[in-house]
């Protein structure tokens, strides 16, 4: 559907009524088509449900310790992640499973071992499981 939307938007010159009719579904309205198109064409668009890497978890812990729960500041250190996604990841994975201290120690260990910040360490070397 996404490929069709992008193709039809171009063919119909962003005439959202025409694009929505091509889907042949009553719940796909011009408004929904237009909004979805805008989301898909954002410069920082990220596919939904992209899994977090272990390196991202370690970075999240590091920056949480630096900034506290200021998700806007923390998000600036991540590529294509939104503040709400970062916050949800922290509370559902790290806080709920009591991993904050364990991962904080792992961050320090890796930064000492490689003599560089966790952001610059190769993801293959950031395993904590």
C-alpha cells in the first residue's frame, strides 16, 4: 500500500481525492491519505516497529544518567527516533526490568576498554546479553 500511495500521489499530482478513490476502500479518506503521505515523506521518517539495538539501549542509559528524563535532549543523540519512542523504551525495557545499574556499568566498562564514548563504539562490541 505504501508504494501505491507514493506512486499514485505522484501520478495524481497530490490530488488526495483521486488518490483515495484508487484505494477503493470507504475508510481511506483524502485526509488520511494526505497525512500518511506527509509522514512517509518526512526527512526523519523511520519505519514503525524498528527494533532497538543493544548499543542504543546502552546509549539511552548513558544519556538518561546525564540528562535525567529530558527525552527531547536524549533524542538528539539518536538517529530517527522520537522522544516518545525513547521514553517508552526506557520504561518498558530498562526500568521495568531493573537494568539501569547493570547497563550503566556496561557503558563504563566499554568506554574504558575502547577509550571512546559509547556512541563511537562498533555495535558488534556493544553486546550486554
